[in-house]
C-alpha cells in the first residue's frame, strides 16, 4: 500500500528554510469562482527543526513567509500549492493558513480613483499597469487572474 508523502517548505524572511515531511492534515482549495487559492495545514505542536525541539512555531515562521507544499504517493510527488502564510494559529495542533500569489495583490495599496465610465477591459488594463514585475513573474499569471475575475464578476450577473 502506498503512503502519502509530504514535503512542506517554508522560506522565512531571515532566509531560513523550514521543511516538514509530515502534517496532520493539508487542505488545498482552488476554484475559478474564487480569486485566491488557499491552503490550510495542521501540524502537531512540537516539531523537529535542525535537530532542535521547537515548542512554538510562531517564533520561527511569520505571516508573509513563502511556502511550497508538495504531496504525492511514492516517488510521484508534485507541487500542489505555492504562496504565502497569512496566519499561524497557535495551540494544539498548530494551524497554518496560506494564500497563493494573489495575497501579494491584496497587500498593495490602492489609490482612490473615480471614473465616470469605465469598461471591465479598460479596468483590467489599468490594473495590469499597476502590477509589479515580481507579481507578473509569479506562478499566478495576469491572464489567470483575468479569467478568475471574469468568472467572479459574471457570477453576480447570473
């Protein structure tokens, strides 16, 4: 019987890479009807990291740290989520909540602007102009974001 394999890597702002090969649970939600993919990981309270017994993961990982989650069976392990930590809930067990690259978009300040008339396409052109090069190079492409926005907006018109 094949056993589920996990490889969870968190890159901290200090440049450390924390890796876990086990999790109590991992839930990845990806939908065209949501602008943001999410991932929720539940870990035991105590974990080994570089031969040290860490009693509080919040001392090491923080909101905004990058995360990559790989899951699979046997040797067929694939990346199922890339993104950023949005919350680390302490307690037993520890819950880590994550969002994909769209989280970066949510952190960008938005200028207050008013338009008398603005089509959806011209709004998307203006949005694309304000995005940084790093976000455009991320795994969530602008075209993917456009498709999700169109589906999201069309769901209100139905």
